[in-house]
């Protein structure tokens, strides 16, 4: 039976967290069966909590699918893409010609950057945010019109809309935003995207959409279906645990999707295709990943509360907190004690982003953070 984020969020409960003494260093452990099926990464030195990776996976079923695919790994992948594209299209409620399959969503961001923003063109984006599209567009001569986040550290949608001009070829949104983890109000972002898409292309980076706790929160795919000038980016790197496999996709109106497809450089491969097909059908690992992310995030937030360090409400697999010191210096100290945290995100240089990890990893992070800032 297929199991969606909406189904899971309606049925899931953090009651299991009663067994989890959050923030104290004590945590629930996995059974031998869970370790076999969900493949938690072992404790490493240093513990890496800086890249927003899923600490679990690939799952047992996905690993088997990739191994079984070795028999056709001598083939080019072109003729094997269609079933995966059809699965993604069905999941998103569109026809296959709306889908652009890419080797990781970062590839989708880059090809969009060079498609819609060349020399002398302009991209408008909030700051800080995920930079790949803008960095690549800038390399090809585009100008980036940076709009600071508002006082609540949300995208300043009114200011962004105000700055749109004939020179603007694309407006970029990351929602939930990386590094803040914050989610824009549904009605506001829908209205913004619909209005701005009448003037220029809007790109909605939804890499963290699976973590959104409101089951009714809309993807901007809703506007793609209405024929708007919207491109949506999604990935299998996060909840699905396939960051190292490199598999993502764009959803756009067919004429836009065709234009983007012509720019794709990093194509998928046989292993990624089979991994993706299996991951999209596997409900147990998806459910497990969401549950463990909630538990790990709660552990981090409990420790930050104890330390009286402000943090933003996250709808992702990381927490962004005010460190009361330069993030570079905190990162150096944490690394010296065996933990990697996120890089600085100017201009919020005294804020730090930490990814959720396994419960063991997070317990160690909490211990080190208390030693450092307690």
C-alpha cells in the first residue's frame, strides 16, 4: 500500500518519545531488525551534522534493488527512465511531460539558472537561502538582486514582489527555507507565486517539503497544474535517504520542462533509477525517517531551551539557532570536539545550523554543545 506524508502525519504520534529522555544523553535504541532494514550510519569521528543528510538509508529494499540492477549497468539509462518518470508524475498528479529527471535537485537548480538568467539578466532571491541556482546564474553573467529576510527571518515577499522589473528573469524561493527551516504561510506564498508568475518565472525549491507537518500545506505544483510560470524542484536526497545516489526532479509546464530538459548535463544512472522506483513505493522507511527526524529535532530543541539559546521553528531536518558568537568560531570548537555543524550563512553570522542525525549522534552533539556554551 502506498503511504503518503499526509497519511503518516495524520496517524503518527510522538508518544513513542516518552521512551526518549530528550536532551539528557539517553535515547531509544534501534532493534536489530530496524538496523537491518533502515541502515543507520555508524558513529563516526567527526560526527557530521552539517549537510542535512538523512542519517538512515539506503534501506534494505533500496539496496537490494540497486544490487539487482547491476545486470543492466552496462546499458545507458535512457531507455530505463520512463517507469520512474511515470511514478513521479503520478505522485505529483501531472502527466510525464511535466517532469524533468536530474541527478540530484542541485542539477535542476543549475540548469534553471543558466536557462533563465544569462548575461545582463536578473534573479531575485532572499538571503540567506540555498545558493546553487544563484551562484551558477552569476557565473554565466546574471546579476543577483538579494533581498534580506524580514525581521522574523522569513522571505520578505512584499519587498521581492516590489523589486520585480522587466530585467527580472526569475524569482527564487526555498520553502521551507535553508538554512532557517521556516515555512511561509500557505495563502501568502500561493498568492505571491501566482501574482509574480504573471510577470516572470518563479522557482520553488521544495527540497524539504516532506518534513512539513501540516498535511494540507500546498506544493506549488498546484500552480504548475494551472499552467503558471512556475518551476518546482524536489529531491530524493532527504527523507528517502538517497543523497549519495543523486536523484531529483523538476515539475513544470510541458513547454518549460522541454526547454529545461535540453540543458540537462548530469543525467541519472541505472542504480539511481532503480533506487528511486523502490524508494517511492516503500512506505516503512519513509515513515521511519520522518519519525526519527522529529525525535532528533526535539532532542536538539530541548537542549537549546536548556541553554536559553533562541532557535527558529523548523519544518525540515535541521535547526537554526542563535549561537551568541561567530558561527565560524563555534564550528571550530565543535570540530575540535568531534562534531561538524553547518557553515556560516551571512549576514546571520552568529547563527548556526545543525542537521538532525541518529539519536546517538544528536545525544553527543547535545553533550558537546552544553560543554561549549553551557
